[in-house]
C-alpha cells in the first residue's frame, strides 16, 4: 500500500500562507471598515480553515468519496444550527 | 472466511482480520475519525451558536470585553498553533517515508508548541483573574466601563461575554491537553519504531485531531480577540 506523499515544499507554502493571513486578519481589525470588519475576519478564518482541511488534513488527496461527504455534511449541519437559530432570534425582539 | 484473507493476515501483521487489505483498513479509520470530527464540530457549534446570539444582543459588551483581552497573547498563540500544524503535517509525512528519527523529533516539537500554547493561555487567564474578569461572585468589570464610557457597559451582560470567553477557550484548551496526551502516546510508539510506510494510521488520525483543534482556534482568535479593535470615534 503506497500513500500519496505531499511535497514538503507545499506544506511550508501553506504554513507561510497561514502566517501571512494571521498577520493580515490582526492588522485589518484595527482599520474601520464598518460591518465589513466581521465579514473580512470570518472570510480570512474560513480561507485558513479550508487550507488546513484540504492540504494538512489531506482531504484534497483522498480517494475516499465518503470522507468528502462527511466533511461537507458536517459544515452543512453547522450551517443549519447557526442559520436557523439566527432566523429565529433575528425575527423576534429579545427581552 | 476465504483463504485469501487468512493469507493476507500472515503477511500484514497490522491488518485486522475484518478488513480485506491495509488500504481498506486505513480508509475505514479515516472515515471514522472524520465522523468523530463532525460530532466535534457540532459540540463546538453549540458554543459558537450561543456566542452568535449573545453577541447580536449585547454587542457593546462583547466589543469592550474583546478590547480588554491581550491581543498579542492571542496572536502569538495563533502563530504557535499554526507552526504546530506544520510540524504535525511534516510528522505524518516522515511516518509515510519511514523516517523514524525525524518523526520523533517532529512529534516532540509539536508537544513543545502545544505546551507553549497552554502556557501562554495560562498567562492570559491569570491576567483576567487579577483583573476580576472571571465570571462569578468576585466579577468586576467596572474598569472596562470606565475605559469605554461611550459604550454604556452593563455589568451582567459583560459577564456573559466573559462566560463565553472562558467556556470557549477552556473547552479548546481541554482539547489541547487531550491532544498532548495523544501525542505523548504517538511519540512513545514512534520511538519504538511502531510506525512506518506500511502502517502509520495512528499518526495520521492524531494529526487530523490536532489540525481540527487548530481550526477551532483559527475561528476563536478573530471572534474573541478581534471583535472591535478599530479606533473608537
């Protein structure tokens, strides 16, 4: 059984990208973008998470489709949890 | 039982009898691990959901509370965890290539980075303890109210922010402690030469767990430390 071995250079590139994105997200937080601040912060965090999942966690290279299905389903369940809760609390006055 | 599976069993000492081959065994382990991580996403998801609801309701208290946390400690810890994810990824690679010494070195580096994360977290929590920002009878955020009078801080709502801060960073730290336990186990058996190109599934599964905990932190950092850092107008 031979596994797909990812070049060390790619891992280091991803690490570098994650470091740069960390600096960017911390720096952008000090600039007033209005409501965009939160959106930018979450977009950068999601980009970082996708890099980790695809490369470090090998989801990009797996031949097992079930693994990909589980990953996508997990994110979808989280979306249901957050989105439906938000629909509820967003459409009523709290307290 | 077919003859072939018995024959394979003799050739592959790490193959359990209910799997056809090593590839299938590894795919099954990987799928099981991802299913576990899916439940972990929902576990943390409940907290993120509570955070979302209360942040919408008490935004000023969340913004002021976030400003009171040391952004440097949070940023350094983000860097520490990203570095540890690299050492883990390189460690799995070393196992795949059968480089035992390199694997052990990378696992020990990961352990050091994990402990550094917890140490920095401890400093941060100790600061909050000294400032009376730990929810409970001695909670006192009047320093935050005085610093940001324009935000009209409600003390009990501020306490909700810090409850979520401690619950989320605490649950994350608990996962780090469990991760360090897992990696001590992996380091021990890597040292003994248990893992190599034919069988490195435990290293890869431990790696998946470690990366997952890193991803949780990737979200916790902006959501707790960077809510509102822009100059107050």
